[in-house]
C-alpha cells in the first residue's frame, strides 16, 4: 500500500520612531501574481505599525507591559503569559464557576484566551501581575472538563465518533470539527476511551496520523494531517510562504538522524486490520516497529497512520527562524509549508511550532521548522 525560485532581491529591516511617537518597522515586500505562494521580496517601501492589545471580552482594556504565546503540533491550543499592572486584578480574577476570558490582538490577529493562573509581585512601591493560561479550548481539558468514558455502541465513522464525544448527556457542547483527513469506518464497540473531551480528540487524531489544533477564536477543533505531503515530495510541493534571507534570523539548528524506515505494519488486533505501508519504490526492506492500534479498522486509517510514521524518518534539521509579524504573513502557524533562503541555499519544511513575544515596541514571532535532507 502506497502512503503517498523567484528573485527576491535584498531587503532592509529597521525599527524607526516617527515624529508622532509611534514605532514602525520599515521594509519592502510584495506578492507575485498567479501563484499560491506568498512571496516576501523587495518591491516598494511601506509601513507596518506593531499593535498589541489585551482586553476583556466586553472591550475593557488590559494594559500589558509584556505578552508572549506559543503553540505547536503536540499542543492542541495556545499557552500564553502576560505582565499586567496590579490594579487590574479585580478585572481578571476568576469567578466562582467560570474562568476569565480575554482577547489578545497581535497586529490584527485575534487570540481568544482564558486566565488560569495569577501571580502578584510587589516591589519598590509597584505591583505587577504575571498572568498565564491557555486558549479557549482550555474548557475541554482538565482541570475544567470532567473525565468520562467514550465508546461507539453502533458502527460509526471516526469523525462521527469524535462528534459524539463532544457532547454531554447527548447534548452537543457547541464545538464543531474542521476535519482535514480521510475518514474511516469504526465497527461497533471498537472505540473505547476514558478521558476528557480533548483527550478523546487527540486519541482519534493520533490514530489517523493527525493532530489537533483549536481555532484561535471560534469553538472549532481542526484535525490536521501530520504530513499533508510526505517529505520526499517536498521538492515539487508549492510552499504556502516564501521568506527571503534578510527578513529571517536563524536562531538555532538541531540536526537529527532518525532511522531510515521505508515500511511499517499497522495492526488493529483481533478485530482490526493488519496492513503493511511501504514507501513506493523502496522495496520495504527496512521496516519500522509495528504500530498496534485498536482503531486500525480501515485501509484509510492504516495508510494515514503509516504515512505519519514513515514521514518522520531519515536525516532532519529542526530550525528556529525569527521574523516580524508581517501584514502579509500574519502569524505563521504549525502546518504551513514554507520555503526560505539562507546563505545561498533554499530550504523547505513544515512549521511545527510558533511562539510570539511582544515587548514594546517590538513584536517578533519564532517558528520551528522541520526540514529533511
């Protein structure tokens, strides 16, 4: 079973303080027509004003001195922290039943967040709060969500099993799915899980070679393939974003050498399938350890799970790239396929993590990229 260079010129980047006191990032940028790739080359000068705001959902502002947030493929929602003046404590202190929610807006990009912990620091006549939490999907996980038992008394698809799980006493929670993998049939009684709503989602996603990412603001869980295109096809894949060298700072590189597997058995146990997934043209002579998963009940599942195993093989480099939050790119999230240029070389890879940090007047994002040699 088979799992299946434009000229960007130079770029200058500099923070400049204007006469009205605002701080702008001045550089050049454009987008090439008739292309699905967002390209950041020099064409003409324009201005970008970094604006970061925090507010309660009713619009009450929260004057943050610092703000940071991060997400990755193994984190289903954002983690964040902020430094706030002590006098806002009455506004953000959690109530008896609900957590406080806030809206962070980073250069126009909104993140709906919940407050989980508050620490106060008082010194030299000043009081500051260190506030942290997670994204809106926090309500689907411990300690907020209860631990329950999930199963499928009748035959369902994997997507239907997850939709059924996102209920309480049969009543939908109000969360919907953005299902971006191939669905598969699950025979009656095969799906069994004990945990929270989000752990049920991550369990089903993992079975299908996927991961969970909650929407930034809406009650939507996105089920995304871990490898939408397998690494050996990346040379001919159209990138989502192309970044020039001078707008990107390489913060670090970690070289990895994983076993060069070219085949894997996906086994469903007594009631499931046993399929060998082989990289086309390889001969399948270097098999990975067998994956046993009770949800391996359909060729669509075994193929996708096998692709996730075979994609994470061979020589890799995990590269951290630091760049501004540009108006064209916005936040470059996990799952996006990027191309960037560095010292005359072209690199392509999948974004696996994103962290963003604001300390006036600067706003930077750091993306972790998985590349394969």
